[in-house]
C-alpha cells in the first residue's frame, strides 16, 4: 500500500472552543470522537493517558483535536516563530479575507495585523494575513482573488 496522508493533530486547551473555531471559521464538521486511555499511553510516550480525540473534517482534510485530561495540556498560547523547526502553520484559502479575519477574532483567535501582505500579480491582487487559533496555533489566511 502506498502511503497516504491521514490527518494532523492539534493539542487544545478547550475542546468546545476549538470545535467552534475550526467549524464556524473554516467550515469543518464534527466527525468521530474517541475516549483515549492507557491503550495509547506507549504510543504517546506517557506512563498513562486520558484524553478525548475529536476529529473534524472538511472534504479530504482531517484534523484531530486532542483534549488531554491526564497528563494536562501545557505550553504558552503564543504563536511559534515561523523559522522554528517543526510544523509552522495551517493555511486556508478564503473568499473574503476581512470577513474571515473578523470571524477568527469573534471565535477566540487573534489577527497578527503586522503580517498583512498584498502581492500584486497584475490584475489579481493576492492578500494574506497570519492569525492564531485560541491556543496560539499559527493560521494563514489566503485570499487569492477570483
């Protein structure tokens, strides 16, 4: 079997808030949910683990939201530097950059105003802005014009 992409996971501090964020801002739909326990502890490199694994889907794209009970989630809710090794950002094409950015803020995210960029390719201006989800995950919004 040839490898195929399955999903990526995001550790979240508040599952309900993250569900609203990704579903309402980007059109994902709530999918399968699993209560995870000791059977996955070794895989996750913990002596024991308790969490909820909530998948959201939009077309072929799947995101697994991981809400840890034990051990508790930790970390700063700030965006990572884009040149820090590892996953740098999620990216979504949007039809109305300003409306989507406003929805992101309404749902607990933040806009990095200094990142707003327009690239003029003649008759089609391309507009970009970085924002963050409620836990600081960097999200790029791309308005590629009509």
